[in-house]
C-alpha cells in the first residue's frame, strides 16, 4: 500500500509539472507571440514538443475545469501580456 501511494504521488507530481509546462508554452506563444522554436530553445525542448504541448493545452481548455482555472490565473499575471510579436509564417521547421 505504501508503494502504491508513492507511485500515485509521483504520477500526480509529473502531471503538475507537465501541466505547468503546457501553460508556459501557451503563455509564451499566445501572449508573447514567441515561435515554437523559440519556446523550445528557452525550455530545452524541440519545437514539435512545444507544438504538441500547446495543442494539448488548448484541448484541456475545452473541458478541464481545473486547467481552465489555472490558465485564467496565469494569463493575468502582471507582465504576461507583453506586446506580442507577430508570428512568422511557419517554416518547415515549425510545422
């Protein structure tokens, strides 16, 4: 039973980290206008991981009340609405 609880706690921790990363990707992309590649460099992830994370965040925002609540808190943090860069048309690298 102790091992099961330990596994559950680890799984919850991984989910929180994963959700936080998705929120960060979405914030940088939507609010700051950063590209997938730029966000990937910043987080040491490849552009496709960033793209999938943003897609996953958008999916979660369609049904997950807790994720929606987190997004609504994050997007209004002072400084999170910096002037947007214009997204460049996706290069073959970003698509």
